[in-house]
C-alpha cells in the first residue's frame, strides 16, 4: 500500500510538472492542470483535454478533446 501511494504521488507530480511548465507543453497547454479523483479513476484537465487514468497503475485510459469556444457575437 505504501508503494502504491508513492507511485501515485510521483505520477501526479509528473503530470503537474509536464502540464504547467511551458518548455514541456505546447502553445495550447499553458497553466497548471486541474485534477479530481474517485475510488477508481483520476481525471486530469490539462489545456484542451480531459484525461482519465486508472488509480491502480496510473495507465491512461481515455483522452477527450474539449470543444473550442465559439467566437463572441458582435452586434
């Protein structure tokens, strides 16, 4: 259980570092990542993507691209 906690912490730290440092991220991925988890999955919002990881082994299960916002209406 202690090893699992260390691996999860290391994986989360790596995701935060890679998504918050502009040198590693592309021009569309700037700023820190937002994360939330339940008992089985970790969800990471990084730039225009939502990524779903398994908490057991931190494998990426699914990636979803968020839609681009519509341009504002000019009246």
